[in-house]
């Protein structure tokens, strides 16, 4: 386990050992049983390649009217609470008293991607975003605070935790590729990414 710093991103390699990866995964599965994965449309009318759910006071949603946080799942039910093992990760890597109001759950199949984007739907950018990787490795691309320019990439493995705060909070980032079969954590393969966010 070690910390890499890349363009302001704090990357905790191997932060979760296999036992703790399974513990977090079980907590996520419990959330998804209550709030099943769904595939939202982008504002341009095209379905996203990832499937998602959420826990906390807010989940994230997208349709033709735009991107936004919403208090209920598309099935009309409030999102489940953020599980304690996930909140504990936030506490450990941020040391903040303020806790996240949203744990976004993204499931990447072998062919799923996420284009370069900024996380800027939150009210206050002083709070970091914490990202947790479970399952197959993902090639994570980091850009700049404006579109364009040179980018850098790093493979995120199961158990890696990334803190995006400070100057990195509004840096463009995305996922270019999933390395299928690189982890045995998920029996059917793929990658789960959790992102913890303060929304209000």
C-alpha cells in the first residue's frame, strides 16, 4: 500500500485488502437490492454505458433535461443509507467531520467507459470526492481544469482509493478501458466504482 500523487489526485494503491474489499462489496450489494442498478440517458438522448445506483440523501440522475442530484430512485423510493463500511473509508482518507450525502455506485461491464468530465453538480467544491475501485482494473485518465491539453493515465486496481480534492477537485477525469478478468472479486466480472460526495 502506498500513496501516489498525480496532478493533485491522491491515489491510495491497495488501500483495501481482499477481506475489506469483500466487506464493502457486500454492503454495496445490500444497497443495490433495495435500489437496483439502472442505465440513465445522457441529455443528448443516448444511454450511458455504465449502470448506476446510489446511497445517501441523494442519488445522481440524468435525462434529456440534464444532470442532477435527486432524492429518490427511479422506482420512487428514497435511496438507502450509505453503509457504515463505506462511510468509514471517507473518515479514514479525508479526516473530515463533514460526511458525504451521496455514494454514487457505477457498474462498468467490460466494454463500458466514462468520458472526460468534471464533478461540478455539487454546491461547494471545497469538499473532496472520494473514489473506491472494486473488481476489474480500470484505466483512469486525468486531464486538466479546462478541456484539452495533455492527459495522463493510471490503472486503478481493486481496492484502490482516490481522493480528488483541492486543485484536483475540478480536474477533468474519466475511464477509458476496463481490463476484463483482472480481478476475481466480482463472479461475473466488471468493475464497481463508488464515489462519495458532499452535495449541499
